[in-house]
C-alpha cells in the first residue's frame, strides 16, 4: 500500500511538472494582459513537434534540438504578441478571447499540416529504469522532473531577482505605477509571451519525449493548465506550482485508488472541492 | 506522295473517331467514401480511403465494371467524417443528396458508422463498412449494409480460447473500455476464461488521449496478475506495453491493438515489446498473406510511399465486392438488386483478406463477413504470425443472428 | 527646469485642463492647489505621460517631452509619487523600493536603499512584508521612498495626504519638508491647501481647469480669496 502510494506519487510528478510549466506560461500572460491564452497548448505542442522534426529529419542530437526549439518558442511568442494580441490590446476583452480561439484553431491546423495526424514521440534513447525498493522510475521521467524543477526555479529567480522579472510582476500588480517606475509597458508583454512560450515549448518537449504528441493533445493540456491556475489561485506563481503538482498527483492517485475511468473527473472534483473551501484558490490572494 | 499523306490523314481521323466512340461507351460510376481522413481515427480511415482509390484505379485500368454492353469507369469522392457521428451523417447525406452517389464505402470507426447505419436502411444506397468493429452494426440485419471486418467479439472469443489454453488463472485487463467493441471483446474473452475457471481480476480504463498509464498499471501491479490483456488503439496501447516494462511487470502480455511495427516502435523499444501477443483478425500480414496480399502491399507502398495499415484491405475488398455484385445484378441503378447480389456473393478472387465463407458465401444473413483470426507475437522487432486462433465463423454467425 | 505652455488635457471629448502655463525652477517647491476636479492631478499625469496631452507643450530642462512615453519621461528625470500610493501590493517593501530604482544602472542603489530605510525606519522594520499589508501611512512613506529611489531631478507628489489620519498627514508633510531641505525640486498637488502653502515656495491656484492665481506661497496664503475659499477661515 505504501509502495503503491509512493509509486503513484512519482507517477504523477512528471505530468504534474508539465502542468506546472504550462500553467506558469498561462498565469504570466493572464497576469499581465488579462488574456486567456487558449492557443498556449497548441503552441507548446508545436515546440514538441519542432524538436521531433529537428531530431528525426535533420539528424540533430536531442540535446542540440532542445535549445533551438526553446529559442524558436521565444521568437514565436514574440510573433504571437505582435501579430495576434497587440492589435486588440486596447479593445474589448471579448476580442482578445476570440483572437485566442482563432489562434488555437490556426496553430492546430498548422501542426496537422506540417506534422500529420500520426502521433509522434521524440526519440531520446533513454530506456533505463531505476528501482528503489518496490518503486520503479524510468530515467527519462527523472530527467523530466529535474528539468521541470530547474525551469521553474530559473523562472522564479528571473522574476524575483532581475529587474525585468520584477517589472513583469509590477506591471501585473499595478500597470500605471509600473509606468511611473520607468517600465516600458510595451516591451513587457513581448518578454512575457517570449518566456511563456519558451516554457510551453519545454512542456511540449517533455510531453513528446515522455508520452506522445498528436492532434488535440495540446488542447487537453491547456484545459488542465487553466484548471491549475484556478486551483492554485489566478496570477499566483507559487499557486501554479503547487496547483500543477497537486493536479498531477491527484490524477494519478485517483486513477490508482478510485477509478481510472473517472481519472479526469476526479481531478476536477478535487478542484471544485478546493474552490468551495478556498474560492481564491490554494494560494490566491483573498478578494 | 500527296496521296500517301492524305491516306495517312484519313487513317488518323478514322482512329480518332473510333477512339471517341469507344469513350462514349464508357460510363461513369461515382462511388462515395465516408471515412476519418483527419483526427484520431485517420490512422485507420486515411489508408482505407487510399485503398479504395487504389482499387478503383486497378479496376478502371483493367477495363472497368461491365454491366450488359456498358462499361463503367469508377470515380471516387471521399469525404472526411473525422470519426464523428455528426460529421459522418453530414458526409453521407451530402454524398446521397448532392452527389447522387448510391454506393458508399469506407467506415473505419464505430461511432460514426453506427450513426450512418441507423438511417441507411431508408436510403436507395448500399453501405459497405470496413474497419469499424462495433458488433451492433450488423445485428440489425439492414438489407443494404454489409461489413468486411468481423465484430470485435468474434475475435475476442477466439482470443479468450487461446489465453485460456495458456493456463493463466488471473488476468488483468487494461483498455479503452469506454469504447463498445473493446468492451465486447473483453466480455468474450471473459466468457471463454470462465469455462476453464480463470478470471479477469481488473478492468482498468484509459481514454483515447491518455498516454500515461502508470497509475492504472501500478494498481494492476499491486494485484499480482498472471498476465495482462491490453485492448485499445495502438497509440495508447503502445504506452501500456512500454510503461508495464518500466514498472518492472514481467508477466505475459496479450493484446488486441492491430498496430504495425512502425507504430509501436515510435513509442517503445523492440526489447520492451519482446514477447507481446496480439490476438486479432489476421488482416494484412506479410507472413501469412496470400498472393493478393503481397501484391496489395507492394502496390500500395509504391503508390502512396507508405506501408498500408493492416486493416486497410477491408476497404479495398469492398470495391471488388461491389464490382462483382453490380456485374452479377446487371445494374448500377437498382440498389436493392445490388444489395441482394452482395449477400449472394461467393468470395471474389481479388480480395486481400482471408475470409471464412459461411455456407459458401462471403457475407452471412446479417451482412457480416468473417476473416480468420491470428495469434501474432513480437519477436526481435517484428510481429510474427504464430498460429491461427481457433475461430468458428458459422457458430458465431448464428450467435450474431440471435442478437438485435 | 520644468515648463508647461498652454497645456490642454482631455479625456475623450471632455477637456479638463484648458491651456495652462506654469514653471518650476531647479530646487524650488511648487504647489498646485484648488478644489477637487480643478485639473491639478490631470496636469501631473500629463507631465508623466499617463494621460495624453491635447495641445501645448511640456519642456523639461530645455527638452520637449510632450507626449513622450511614460518610461522615457522617468528616464529623463521626472518621477511621480502617485495619488493613492499605488504600491505593488504583493511585492515586499524592499522589492517595491528596488522597483523605484528600475531605470538606474549605477552601483549606488543598495546604498540608497539603506538611506531610504534610515529615513523611514518603519520600512526597515517591514522590509520583507508584502506592501499591501502595510497601513495607509506606511504605504505613503513607501511610495515616497520608492519615488526617491529613482534619484529624480524633479519629484511630483499627487495628493500625498489623501485618505490619511491627521496625525499621519502631519508626518507626511514633515517628510516632504525634509526632502525639500535635501534640495529636491518638488511639484506638489494637494487639496490640503494650508499644509501645501506652508511647505511650498510658490503656488498656483487651479479653478475649473484654469490657473486663476499664482505667486509666492506666502502671498497666496494671505490672499483674501484663497483664505475664504480654500483655507477655511
């Protein structure tokens, strides 16, 4: 029983890490621009596809393909901000919402056109499995978990310890006051989209290496990402981290101990229960 | 000199007229394909649509369909039903109402196919179902519907007998059990297992989008089963096999996935697959294929620059069935006569799958065809055909007739 | 140092500042006084680039900064301590102060941080607390200190006493006097005209978007109209 709980927790950690990375991107974008960036999942999966393409068609080693994909993700994020969201920044929120939906369909379509309908798995060649007591962990999962922790830590450091990071927080908390501090509020959204998309691409690569990318997978992740935001508390960084981890592990434990048929349902039930007790989310500021 | 040129010109003119009149005798028969060309079901649907097109080209090149003194060249319109019931209904309505199509082929996926089957009985059209495995599609005895692929539980029955013979007592199932025909397959397996006192101790579910099966497998691991049975689409099933190994589960693995080597190796290493059984309709397998099958594989690969999926001949065979039936009925317009002729047909010589006739006919009274089932095992990077599964088409056909 | 000429500010179709001109010389403390809605705050916001200038010009140290973007104006040396404090509520006191120095790249930022906390000991006490958890008076001190962290050449204060208890108001003005004594050029908008005139060197009286009177603070303070309307005598 103990081994099972431990194993299920470890099972849920990897996917939880993916949720956290997706949610961090969503929460940053939401915090700065108030946009529900639905296309984030599809864009993230594009990064996974790109890595797959670089590895299988261009013959690059995975470790070389990943940085290229992350940089490409950053650039893609800039483009999305400039081309898709900037024109509607001062318009009604419904406009940005519709842009987000349209962008989702567009990116899904592009993914399908470029990479086809068959699921793809990024080949890593990592198939070793570690055993500790009764608990088993594939090495790839360990790397994914470590990479997620490193990326989250890097993001936290960036936001807490650099001027640009602090400016991002400042704009999210009080846009006018941030202007008075000399923050260029035109460049902050660019940086935010660049970084968020990079994080998303990292998540896409993890999904592609650990599981598979196929049409529709990205949309599933963005729904989970928003669930994490709400669970953790809108706009809260630690909330997204805690929420993603909790959701991943809850899903795993729910599937293992209650019913795999209702895995997703149970995860959302837990979310609703949390919100009944804490409407602002686990770590959200109280209204 | 002048004369010879003139003669030559006349000859050419005469040739042209002759050719034109030969063209005039050729008529066009437009057939429809409704299948999943995009989305999750496209793995099955797209190769089916390709297979129909290939069969049409072959038949046209060989002279077309001959009805009395007329020769029909086949024209194919394919619509994407995205494996979705609503889309499929729309696609078929469009084919019948707008394009005036009378013969509709394809149909890889159960949900969309069932939706069309529910109204096709009222139409002046003939529906030929391919890879869709849901049993109820042929339990209603719809006179203008036939299916080339046997229902999943026909195979399940054979698989259950096979697993029972291996002597496992406690078997854990993990699969896409929210899909009707996969559940039916497992029910059939369970019936056979019970006959020898074995049991299914767990039925874990994964959905079409699940790729992380470790929670389900961890639960199964704690139950200590003698074997696991994996039923579901290859995209998900491949992860079950891989993650079972990663979780250190060293027990016999049986499956019903029909995935190709290529599809599995995208997800797993060959070592992770070693020893896995796939208990499924024999379908297109080069090791057990007929001459037709080998030629089909070669032609398809050449034409589409990709290997055909093992289930794609279900659709290829549909068109040869249709051709034989139209020629036997002597009409392209009377769909009732053509539907009747299909039911009366012996197995046409050009088909790729290895059908088991019932009372000498390709389709039984339910409009259902039966192929042999095989036990395939993954050995050193390849699916190897090991043996035929013990399947009894006649007995199953009678069982199917009792359902509705 | 700062010169406004025929400045007009409008929110959409509604003009709220109807062509005003004013000057602030280096080292001077100038107060804008007048009733609520007279256009004082709008004038400050227009200087800082928070609201667009309709027509007229803003000159700072001889450079035209009319309608420059907000961050460019800060870099030019103008910092505003906004109405209602506007601290970053989730960020700590220290982080708020460091945000004040956002445009600076010099090495003295840490030293300035120390100086600010010497000046406002309460901020040192609360340095790791979220700014949103501070009391109104503490937040005002934080906002002032944050503005000073930019090392501005001119500091604009928008209603620093608004919504604070009288005792706190007094200490806010003590602080402003202290800052003035340090030689900082100050442009102050304040409804508490008495306090403002006590602090300022010169003052402008706003009425309905226009400047109706200007002069040395002492003169305005003793002007009968001002006394009657704004000083409550």
